[in-house]
C-alpha cells in the first residue's frame, strides 16, 4: 500500500509545479502576443509607406506631364518654347524655396505624426 502512495505522489505535481508551469505558459503566451503586435505594427507601417510611395510617384508623373504642357503653352504664347520652360523652372524654384523655409511645418511634422500614429495605434 505504501508503494501505491509513493507512486501517486510522483505522478501528481505539487501546487508549486503547477504554478510554475502556468507561469511558464503565461510568459510564452505574452512573448508570442508581443511578437504578433510587433509584426502587426511593422506590416501596417510598411503598407503605409508603400502606398505613400506609389501615390507620390503617380503625383510626380502627373506633375511632370502638367509642367511640360504648361511650359509648351507658355512658350507658344511667348513665341519660343524655351521661355516657357524657364518660367516653369522659376516657378518651381520659388515653390522649392517656400517649402524649404517651412519644411518643418509642411513636411517634417505631418510625416512624423503619420509615422507615430501608425506605430501607436
């Protein structure tokens, strides 16, 4: 009879062992959860970046076509095509200087806010 009692005690884990196993499972589950949250954040950020790059490229192509058309139109009005291109270049230089002067407000803050929003949400 005492042999059965000893075998029974060896097969039944103590409450400390049960608690340790539950703690181990909890830690593993928490680590997996943080991995999945990290993957979710990175994939969301990457998808936002990819969509933004595609939209910027499309906008750039549209802008190039409009610029060439306007330059040719202005050049036709002035009698020489090169004048249209010079005027369009001057307009872009002015736009570039304005954007450079206000780069923090126009570029840095919106981009930073978008990245932070993607990482926090």
